[in-house]
C-alpha cells in the first residue's frame, strides 16, 4: 500500500513498484567488500542485494505529478530482476489511491535507466503506448540524447520500448537545465549517475523536500562522498553533486525521498559534531 506524508501544503504519496535486485559489488563500485558488506543486508544466491523502487505522487497547483515509473512489467524486461508483478506494482498502488492512468498530468523521469522508467509505456494488445495517455513526460534533453545514442556500457539499460512511444504519441517534453514546473516543484540538474540525471526539489509553506533519483543507491552512499557505485557514468561528478545536494538538504532540513531505499525511503540528513553526514529515517505521517 502507498505511504502518505505531508510536506507543508503538499500531500505526498510514496508508491512502490516492488523490490529490485542488483549485484552487490557493482552497487558499491570500487569500495572493498570488507567495508560495504555490513551495509548490504542479506544477499541472495546470486550475490544480489535488494533495492526499493519508490516513486512519488503529488498534486501541485492543480497538476497531478508522478515522479519516476519503476521497472514496469514488459515480457523479458527488467521485471525479471525485480519482485513478481503479482506481488504488487506501481499501477496497483495508483489503483489503491483511486487514481486512474488518465488522471496523471505530468510524469518526471530523473533519468532513463530501465528501473526508473519501466511504466512509462505498456502494451495494449501488441502495441506499445504511453501508460499515462494524458501526461506530459518531462526528461532532461541530455539524458534523452544519451538514451537515443547509447554506447557499449549504457545500451543494456536505455531500452527503446520504454521511450519511443512517448515521442511517437506526442507526449515527450525535453527540458534544459533547472525547470520550474510549479511554484512548489522544480527539476534540478544532478549529474554524475548519468550526464543528464536530475533531482526534484519540493517547497511548500517553508518546508523543503527532495526526490533524489539515483544520486545514491544505498543510504550509506549519501553519508559517504567517496562511496560511488559502478553504475555512475561520471563518478567524480557524482561525488561533487552528492556533496552539493546533501549539504543543501542538511541546511534546509529537507525531507529526502530516496528511490532505492527500503520503502518508503523517507529521511533527513544531519551533520555530527565531527562533521559526518548522518541519515535519520522519517516515518510516513499519513
């Protein structure tokens, strides 16, 4: 079931597309196993750790906005790396809230890796169509262009079936740099995981929030600047982005919504007397 939380005047609903499984060593990159294994949790028989697939739904100034669309359910797609669709998906959570696919006005993808945009599209019979037929899909131009011309490293995660129907049906809107969607929702460049990766800043009645996308895959990577996963295309840029974003979140006492944290992925960061970043879970309030 979705988790609800109030941020200023915004009602947030955190939705889940299930659990995603990723190779543990790749998730922690060059960090030695002796250092990361205590933070990985229980690994499965394929040496994979579990990651949340947390999306965010909110209404701002009359627009119903969905941030991130999980892994989807396409046959042979990345669902095979996730919990079975029968165990619950993003669309099931939307139905639980009484939200129809046609109700969504805007979809924001922080980036286009297949575990973040799988429900961008779905099959109607043999045809792929946008899952949210009335929505405008907002994507950073740099990210779209990278997905349209993937290299040997990225082609396994930039999947045409998640993307091309958006353009074909006229639902795609490419944005450049910081983009103010409403007075309460701003899309921010947050490069490192990919060159066109974004985060989404929230602000209402003096309270701040941030949907962090893939700035980090594990909470400990938010706390430790140098802990960068192997999936970050620009690791040194990722480190600088992490410092800027998390230091800003600490200064603003911002609520963080972390895509791959255990559901619902809500927390705040503080700084210890020794100057270290520390994560604190926040319980959903609704």
